[in-house]
């Protein structure tokens, strides 16, 4: 499944991405990370050994002599006879420090041309957008860095990197951290929130990366186990559910977590500089104000939304919802207003200025957008009043919310399953990426849709007929495991903090056919009765 998406604007990515190289400083950094993981593994192994010893010393198992269970000579003679001839035809193996001395290396001429060809294959042009796709398949999660060539409508995976757990949110930033913190320019990075209580920040201009450039949070697993789920002032103790980078104060990253806290991170030091605990349940969403550098908006599973100044966190304005908050969004065309999407399928629109004694007023309007939870929502960056919502009901809907009178423009099923992410491209006027539970992403060019053109286009646009472009996407692998749907349901339930409920029994096709036959018989009887009369 695809749980999150993020666009990278044109020209932000390096034209020639570098390959990961192990320097002395990087080796020291990774050695420190590995040392912590090894220490934790040793402690877990010691605990397991103690448990095994207790089991072996159980009087009820003494007769089975389990401590010698693996001591068997059966088949050892055959193994010794077979192993003697494995490499019998090889007289010796030689190692050549310099490739020129190795007789097996025959392509010595044209090596520079080969390197240039390889560099051309990974080159990213200034006219290309990057689409970051958080994907999970067969319990393996990764980030696919895809290149979208707008001129040819071509989308392909450029490179990827593995993640330690299921990804919940992505946030792109052009602020250098880690190894390249002192280099000029902004760089291109992505912050990743997962089920782990840590935030990983990866360099998108480096291929084959082994470890993130920066990790925000506690690396001591023993300490995390002690305070799992309990709020802590310096780090998260449960899944990180949302991220928001402050584009005005560029070294600040905000995160919300299932541990009920919202944290403020300094990207220069990698430390938490402020922790907020105003919510009473999981905090699903956090977002900085687009123009006010210190104001943020948060929403949680306590069915409340909070707006406050990060410098004065005790002065909070509250709004109460009808269900758990799924996502929040500042109105970039009217920054004193914001949208709230809920699990009940509604979208509410509020004015932040209408507050009395810390309590926000009723919504300006409430939009019943979907039959199920609104799991994705985005606003067009330049076209005023264009709002898009996606839902677990597998539909994506385009809304016209101008003049505070929302109306639906179009509803489409883009064949991505339950919709978890929908993002407008920052460069192309009407391009949107959508991802969902089927593990597929789609790029939809809404500028060629007749309904969208007639609603948001000017007179010159409305009068020109256009053939709608097909959806662009990466094809899903055919050999999908049958158990994948069950895994997706379990992950979705865990994302929402719900307990899986047994599905209601659906009538079989045979029952449906039986019902249809009964209906036909009733109609025939009625017709016969009518004729007899």
C-alpha cells in the first residue's frame, strides 16, 4: 500500500545524484549507531538465554534431554565426503589490488565512456519533478524516489531506500542536515515519520544510502521500552503520525505523535527544543501557519483542534469536532481560515478569529464529503476555491468552495483502493498525485477534465474542447500475495487505533440468484392473478 506522498519541485534535486561513500566520519557515525543496536541485541539475547535455561531446567522436560537435541552425527560422513569436491577443479584464487593487473578484467578501454553512460542514466533534468512514494509491500517498507517527466507523461523509479517500519507521513525540505550541513545551498531531503518513535531525515541527492543523515529521537531501545506510550519531554515514545517543516524558520520541524504530544525539533542540533501536551489522545495532524512563523494548528483523536502560538503554548484556542480528526489544512488563499477533515467523512471550515474565551465558534460550513473517513485532503496552490478530498470509500472528489458555498465538481475512482494520500504538484497547474491501499500511485491531469475546466477555467479555456488525458502511474506487480489485503486491513486499523471487527457476512452469489428467482416467481404469480381477474 501507499500511505504517503510528497512532491519535490523542479530544479531542487541535484542534476547528478552522488553514490553513497563510506568516509571516516561516516564510518564513525554508523559505528556509534551500530554499537547501540548491538548492545540492545545482546541484552535481548541474554534475556532469552535466561528464559531458555529456565525451560530446560523444568523437571517435566528432563526426560527429553533437550540440551543435547541438536547433537547428532547423522549425515556427517556424507557432508564431509561431498564438501571435499566442491572446489576441486579450482587450483587457486588470486586477489589483485589494481584492476589493471587482473587478467579477468578485459574492458580497460572506454571506461570513461562507460562512467558517462551510467551518469546519464541517473541524471535528473531541471524540467523533471520528483514524486516521493511511501510504500509497503509484504511487510517491507521503503521510499521510492520517482521521476516524473511532464513532457512525455512518464513516471519511473529513480532510486529508493529502506525504512525500519511502516511510514505514516513524509515532509520534503531543502535544509541541509547531517553530513552536508556545512555545504552551501539548500539540498533536497525528506523527513519520514513511521510507527517507530523516531524521525528519519534522508538525503534525496544520494543513492544507495545505508543510514539516514539525521535521526530525531531516542535511540536507546531499553529506555523506550520503559516509557513506551508515556509522554516524555525530550523525545517521542510512540508512533510519529504527522510532520510539518517551518518554511519561515527553516531549522524548525514540528511532529505529532500517538504519545499525545507535539514536539518542536531544531534541525541544527537534532534535539527537541519544545514539547506540547495539550491533547488527551493521539495527535493525528500538525501544520505550521503559512505566513505566521510561530503559529501552528494541531488535531487529534480527542476530537479537538487546537491553534496556538508556539512561544505561548498556554494560550490555546479550541474547536470541537464530531469525530476523530484525520487531517487539517490552512487555507493558503485566506490564512485566517482552516479546513478540518474527520473520520465521519465531513470537512469543516473555520475562522480562527472567531474565538471567545479560548473556545472557537461554529464552522462557517460543514461539507459531508464522503461516506467514510476523509483520509486525504489538499488545496490547489494557485486556483482559489479548488479543494480535493480522498477517502476510504475509494473515491477522489473535486470541490468548488468559493463564496463559502461548497459544491462537488466531479467524483472519480482512480483504482488505487482506499485513498491515503492526494497531493497537488507545486509546478504543474492542475496535476495531482494520488496513492492508496492497492499499492499504486496515479497522476491525474485535471486540466483536461471537462467538468474542472468548465468550473475553474476562464472563458477562453471553457470554449476549447480537449481530450482528457489518461492517468499516469507505476504498474503494480502481478504476483501479489493473497494475504496482503489482510495485512493492509490490520495496518489501517492500527493507524486509526481501532480493534479489527469481524466483517459482516455478505450474501453469496447463489443467495443473490435465489433471491432473484423468488422475485421472478412472485412477478409471474402476480401476472397470472391479474390475467385470471
